[in-house]
């Protein structure tokens, strides 16, 4: 059974019972990915490892690369 078929069955059952319909597949994917990244940074902080993520590490590298391109280095 595919995800879409399961979603249609769940929607049908929810309507039969008067319950709210479940969210469509993929609705909260980005939120889950952000929470997973936050959890990984939290776990890194607990083990005294350097935290990497959207506001550290990669952004510095992008900024340095952009400045190097602009300055011609």
C-alpha cells in the first residue's frame, strides 16, 4: 500500500467518525528536518563537541568564499 492510499483510507475513516482529517503526506517534512538539526546540535553541545548547523560552520565558509570571489583572491 502506498502512502497516498493509506492517507485516503485515514481521511475516509476520519470523516466517518467525525474526527479532523490527518495532514497530507509531506506537509510537515521541513519542520521535522529543522527539529532534527536542532536535536543534533543539542546532542553535540551535551558531549562538548563543536555544534555545526545553519548558523555556524557552513555559513562562514560561504561568506569567506563570496568575499574571496569579490576580492579576487
